[in-house]
């Protein structure tokens, strides 16, 4: 198991970050399963710090793109923020920072492959941000995020990350409220290779259909197809 | 029409807030419909500032409850944050601050009653926060929010505001991922007094049912009933 001391060295070497309170760092990189296996050590797990880090990232990203794109309308700002703060983006940043190596997991979670799970990597990225914020304040967060996240804007990272369900919603609701529903209309295939068909409707009228290996993927396809037909 | 000058006087008298840049305040209280009716005045409407204000409120509320309740687990912090930042809460704060009087609306929107619409009041509360943040920074926001929002915590404002859908999700997913779906199973009554019946299912097994005058209300009832049965 890699120690928190080694994490501190990694942060110092790679990012020039030196924590004042290393217990915050330990909390941010510890999952509940590890705490449960070490009941005598009086450890804390990352969830509370992640709750804070999530809000710190929301504001840091919002303020940056608000200032950087002074002419961008709110709808586009919202879509860009969603693309930047989504699980898929944060888990990639966590991997790029090699945070996966330093997560403290219980044995069962380790065996189940939690260390490579996108949702956990995303959580750890947020909890690290929360710890950095508590230890060193907003300017340190902005400096770190500028390097790890904002630099990706110039590399076009978020342009393809279009959220079709949000885009469809904004399109349909541009003149007022419209009720949008996604309903599974068909499931086929054996359990392990199930394919879902989803219909999306606006005020009870079907406007698109999509298929996918999960309901979520089928919904995204349905939204994309509806947008293509409508626009 | 009440002017921005009068809004500045109201803020000074009621909250001791003096804006440096009153154009930010004008932007925060102006709806797109008003801008469209005054094309020569080169006005801006509130949506971009509201985008920023939303994130400012998320962090301000998150940081406050994180510090104030050091033992509160993340799930409960999340529910409390949702209750504090939801439309219903923000629109009440906007009314309490008398912000409704100062919104600049187009004639059509005025006639349609937009000034009393909860969603607009919520937006204006957020855009005011965004403007205050840009004009005077985070400390001024914290001071204002402490008086208008945090004081309500001691008055028990948010205790009843339980988000049943979130609670059901947290309950079902406490040991891992569970697919939760809400489906309309019945609609009855004429269009103006339609009643919806919604079934909520976990991994395709129905666990609760609810009715309501909108799909959303029926979903909340279904989640509440499912929770009662499960717990």
C-alpha cells in the first residue's frame, strides 16, 4: 500500500503543492471500506470533503468560463460547465494526476476493482479539491485547476462532450415549459447483453427513439435522434 | 416602473449594501423581455450573472453547513443543501428582500404575471448574488447570505423540506448501483384537472406508487410511499 507520505511527495514534486495539514489529505484519499477495516485508527473517509470539493469545482469552473467567454450565452455556458465537471472528465483528470495509485481501499473493494472505477476516481478528484481548498484556500485551487482542467479548454477537450439530453431540453423549452419524458418501449436480448429501446416524448408526443446497452445510453441516442429530426 | 436607482437606495437602507458598479445591478434585475422592448439602450439581461450566482450560492451554502455541522454525514449534508438552494427557498428569499418590485420586465411578461412566478424570483435571487459577488467579492456575499439564508436554519426552515426522490435513491443505492425508474401508469380527468399516477421501480420491480396533479408531484408521492414501505 502506498502511503500518504508518498502522496505528499508526489504532490510536491509534480505540482509544487505542500499540505499544511496532512490529515486532510489522508481523509480525502480514504474510502469508507478502508475505515471499516481499520476501526482502531479513528480514520475519516472522503465523502464530506468531496461534498465541499464538488461545490468548489462548480464555482471555480463557472467563474473561469464566465470571465473567459464574455459573450457566451447562459445556455452554452451551462453545457460547457456540465461537460467540464462531469464524472467522465473528473475521472480522467484523477488518472492524469495519478491519484488512483494513492486511494486507500478496503480489501473487498480493491478486489472488486474499485480503484479503476470512474465514479470513485471522480469522487477522489473532488475530495482532493476540497482538501486543497480547506488547507490552502481558493487561490491554490485556481492554480491547480488552471493547470489540470483549464489547459484542456485550449486543447478542445470539451467540444465533443455534448450533452444531448440537456440540448434537447433547452431546444424544446426555449419558448416555455414542455414536459419531456423518456420511456423504455422495448427490452431484448439475454440479461448480460440486454438492448433497450427508449422513446422520448414532448408533451406526450413521441419525437425520437434510440437504442443502447443501458437505459441511459438509449436515452442519449433518443435525444440525439430527436434533435436531428427537429433542427 | 421602479428604477435601478431606487433599488440601490433599497439595498443601502435595508442591507447596508452599496454597489460600486450599478450596471451589474441593472443587468441582474433585467429580464430578456425588457431588453427586447428597449433595443436602443444596449441592455444586458440577467441570465449570465445568474449562471455565476447559482455556483456562488452552491459553494457558500456548502461551506457553511460543512463547517457548522462537523459530524453530519455527506448524504444528510446533500439533502440539506438541496432544501436550501431549491427554487422554492430562493423565491421566498427574493420576496422577503422585496426583489420582486425591482425586476425589469417586458409588457407581455408583466401581463402574464411573471413578476410573481417562483422560477423568475429564484433566478433573480441568484443573479443578485452573482452581481454582489462580482462587485464586492465573497465576503460581502457571505454577510448577506448569513442574514437572509443561514438565519433560517435556526428557525427550522429547511427541516420539512425533505427531498423524497433523493432519499429513496440514497436508500436504494446504499450498497451499490440500482436502476430507479418513474413511469406514468395512469392519467385521468380533463386536461385542466388531470391526475397522474406514477409507479417507481428499482431494477424493474415496482416498489411504490403515487398520484398527483403533475407528474413531478406524483413521482414525489411514489418515492415517499416506497420509502415508507421499505424502511
